[in-house]
């Protein structure tokens, strides 16, 4: 019962936040509201017992996306330009679509209904087979890492594509190695603000440590490469904000970041190809070791590492690309 | 496992694995070489698969060795193999031919990123064509779309950026609609595998959410496929993209979305939703007819060569949808065959445009004055591909239009209207092609004051010229000997219709 109350409360807040995002013309406010939106969403996922998704939404939606939005906002105007026409047409289209979707949910199985199709078909098989085939308790990791590992590989390449896309578009007209991407030596971050500096410095190591925990504990509890990569990137971005971008780039130069982006994607694909070479199908981890269960575990640990490395490298590359543009 | 059993996975893994490596290739030309090699290898794999399909094989592959529906399955039938041929072939020929053109458009330091994105687009489009899983199709749609935005943004004109932004917004809306539809079906069936969806939908008693899902998926993919009137992103994206990218994407980009639309509709919805074939026809047939007429008319008044050809592409999507919306074997055969033939014609045209652009001052028709005299060979190939676009007998375009007319004539009064529209569309094509030929042959060369210093003959680079002529001659070859593509299209049409009750 208490969950229903919480759920209704959070969803109401979600609607209010969404309306506020649409209504506001101040883009800074909109970005902040979007961050709140993601946090509410994460809380919702948590109530629905989807801890893995909640962690991802909190780390990426509320954390990294906000930073990147702010980076982009620093390059454009603060306020939205009012578009004179098309407002009512947009409203009409959105209303029709919303009505259709609400109508479609009238025949939706009740929330949490054990007889719903989604709980009757493939899900029981996953729950039953995971301990036997992989010997790990987190079924979500098993599904994402192995049963549907090909989709996860695809998502890693989506992140990879986003990263090279940002680098490609923002480098237009300039050389990659010089000019545009050189950090402003004057930038000192928040070094002169005592309280953020002291508190932030304390936080950074713990954030990175927590990221590593999420990375390597993904087989046993909520977590995995995507969340870990985002959390570690958050830690480094906090460091960049406190100490200035140049210090962050000294610690992790651009070439290293690009190497991470490439290396993680190659590691994941390489594990898949290794499965092929050892006589299985692509992304078949069972053949990696003589014991298929151990093989599955090794495969999942390796590909999760690949995911984490690529996500962390990509997010930091994107952050630096925006930040460098801002410094000019 | 034998190599031939691994072909479906290799089709995607080869470009996917090469993409990150290409980012690291800094020395001049190496990124292009690696990309071309990977693309050529993908083309060879696609040819092997097509040969296998023609001899009666179907390719199924279980990713990670997990059986469907628990794991992700790939499944390549005649339709998929035809699309794979188009995607890999267009990519390979555009890369081989357009090296100079791409060097002119994109700075040396940015080339590794560009070629990595090209390979991702190739891998994404191939992944869509090979997949038998609804969510997996979405994932690879994301890869191909993102990579597509990147390579279009490589255009030398600053106007490429707003064009890409529009493309990105529309493409994202399309993908989101598709995902909403897949989510609704998953809610009702608990599965993501297409074949499994079809089977399990039979047991679903309340089909209202599935009907909504069909609507969302159809509209989302229609956006991606630039079906009139959802084509607004296409003309500028094609116009301001680098010429090689236009040749690649114009030949196969929208076709992959059409492929998913037809496959999803026939595999999942046609057999399970009552009277879905009639709804499908009623929705798409008018759009197809309007698209042919209006887009061709707009092309008639367009002054930029690439925009003109882009609007012609929107009209050609209309022909494909016209064939498909008849929901008969002949209609679908004609539509699918037209995908192949239009890819040949439009690919050849845009390759020739890449050659013309290297010498012309701009691609406005008035800037092309006298170009046919300066580049007779390049322009000759352009004209042959244009004849195929119109549908002159002896070219590939004629074969599919002939099939299309035969298919529509089975439908009484409606068929007569459709035939009239096809003929009107072809006449409009004659007119807009003539405008280009007229400008290029008889236009005043005086528009180019600096030509005096340069020798009168300035053909496109030899490699590009050879590739353009190869594609132009393929248009003629498949006009005279259309057996292989017709056979693949007929097999594809029968596979689709086998899902109808």
C-alpha cells in the first residue's frame, strides 16, 4: 500500500516537472528541471524493483546529461526563442498521440499481475536458467551481458558513435590536435572557493571507488558497466570543475580517453570474436573456458569491463569537447 | 562451425570491429583504405549470402548460441539478402569511387572519425537487415541513424548542420514511435522475437494495444523511410551531405526503413489483425500516389541538382509503396524490385554528381552550363542512369515499372488510376531530367569565367569515372537480364505473403 502512495506521489511530481519543463523559457531552469525529472524517474524505477535501471537513470539522466546540457548551454543563449507558429498544431498532435497511448493501456495487464504475458514467457526461463548456466545471482546482468549481449554490444556502439559524432562535429574547421581543444590555461575551476573545494576533494575518491564497486559487483547486485562508467566519469568531471579542466586533462589526457573509447569497444567485440574462433557462435562465452559456467562468468566480466571503459571514456571526451569550446 | 554458418554474424561484425580501429589510423589515406577493405569484405559476404539464398538456403543464426526467443536471432531470407546487397554494394562503390571527393570535403585530421562513422552506418544498416528481433532492430537503427547524422554533417556547406539537426529530430521521433510500438507488443506477448511475436499474438484476445502499436510502428518507420508527407528531412540532408554520403545513403538508407516496415507488418500484423491488409492499403496507397505526383512536380521546379534528385527519391519511395500497398505477389515483387533498381539508378546518378561537382562551380542548374561538353563521359553515365530512373525500355527502371503496371492492372478502376499516376510520374521524370540535360548541354558556359585557363576536357578522376560507368552499365545489364533480382524479389514477396492467412 505504501508503495502505491509513493508511486502516485512521485508520478504526480513527474507530471508537474514535465509541464514546468515545457512551460519555462529559461533554458537553465529547464535543464535543472530535467535533472529533477530524471531523479524522480529513478525513484520510480526503484519502487518498481528495477534497481539496475534506477541506478542508470540516476547516474546518466540526472548526472552526466545535466553536465553536458550545461556545457552546451554555456555556448548558446540562456533563453528560449519563442517560435511564433505551430504551437497549436503541436498541441493537437501531442494530444492525439497521448490519447491513443492512454487508450492502448486500458487493456494493459494490471501492474505486477503474475499472469501478465511478460511474466509468463521468457522471464521464468531466465530466472530458472541463470543460476544453472552462469552461477550468478543478478539475472538482469545475465540477460544484458549474455542472453541479450548482442543488444548491449549495440548500445556500446551507440555510445561510441555519439562520442565520435560530438568530436567530429565540434572539430569542424579546426585541427583536432591543436587550437580548439587546447584547454584554457587560465581556467582554475573553483580553486578559490574554499567550501566546494574541501568537500569536493573529499568526495572524488569515494565516487570513483563507488564506481569501481558498481563495476565489479554487477554480477551480484545492481550495477554493471554502464552505471560504473557514468559514475567514474562523474567523479572525474567533479575534479575538473574543482581543479580546472587543465588538471583533469593532465590526469587523463585526450589521447588516453580516445584510447579508452576505442579499447572498450574492441574488448567487447574481441570477446565475441574469440567465441567464434573457439568454435562457438559470436558472443558465445561458454566456449571461452573448459567449464561453460566459468566461461560465461569470465565473458560477462570482460564485456562489462569493455562497457565501463567505453562509457567512461566517451562521456569524458564529450565533456571535454564542450568544455574546450566554452573556453574560447 | 563452418565459415558459411558464421556468415550472418560476420556480415555485421566485420564493419563493426573495423570502426574503432579506423579511429586510430592517422596517416593520410589509411583510414579510407581500411574502411574500403572492410566494406568490400562485407559486400563479398553479402554476395555469398545472396548466392546461397538463390540456391534455396535461409540463414539463421543464434547470437551467443542462445536459442530464440531467449537470445537474439538473426535471420536472412531473400528480402534481407537483397537489402544487404544494396547496403554493402552502395557503400563499397561510393567509397571506391569518391576518395578524391571526400578528401575535398573533409579535412585530413577529421577523416578517421568520419570513416569510423561511415563503417558504423554500414554495420547498423546491415544489422537491421539481418536481425530477426524487434528490439535488436531498434538498437541497430540507433547505430545507423547516429552514424548517418555524423556523415551527413561532414558536408562542406555550413547549411549541412541545420539539415542534420532536422534529420536528427525527425529520425529520433521515428525511432521513438517504433520503440513505443515494440513496447506495446512486448506488453501483450512478452517476447521480442518477430516470429515468436507472430505466434503468440494468435493467443492474445484483446488486440487494441496491438492496433495502436501497428499505428506507431508504421508511422515511425514511414518517417525514417521518407514516405510522403513525412519526407521533410530528406531533401536538405541529401543536398548538403558530402557527395559520397549522398550516393551511399540515397541508394540504401530509406530502403532499409521500408524493409523493416514491410517485414514487421507482414510478419507480425497481417496474420493477426483482422482486415489489416485493407487498412494497410487504404493508408499507404493514397500516400504513395500523392507522393509520386507531388514530389515529382516539386522536382520539376527545383533549381539545385542534388535537391532535384532528392525530391525524385521521395517520388520513387512512392512507387515502392504503391507496389507494396497492393498486398499481392506481383505488387510486392514490383515494389521490392523497384527498391533494387532505384538504388542502382540513384546511386549511379549521385556518383556522377560527385564527379561533376569536382569540376563545376556549384550544383545549381545555372552553374552547370556547358558541363556536358567539358565532361562528356561523366555526363554520359549520368544520362544512362537518368534513363533508368525514368524507366526507358532496356534499363533496369523499366523492368520494375513494367511489373508495377502489371500488378496495378489487376485492380480494376483503382488500377487504372494507379497506372495513370505511374505514367504521369514517369513523364514528370522525363521533364525534370530534360531540364538537367538542357542546362548541362546547351546552357551558357560563359557562366564560368575562369574556364578559359583550364583545358576544355576536365573529366572526373579515372576511378570515379570507371565506378560511375560500372553502375550505369549495371542499369543496362539488369534491364536486359533482370532474372536474378526478379527472382530474389519474387521469393521475398512470397515469403512476406506466406504470413497472410
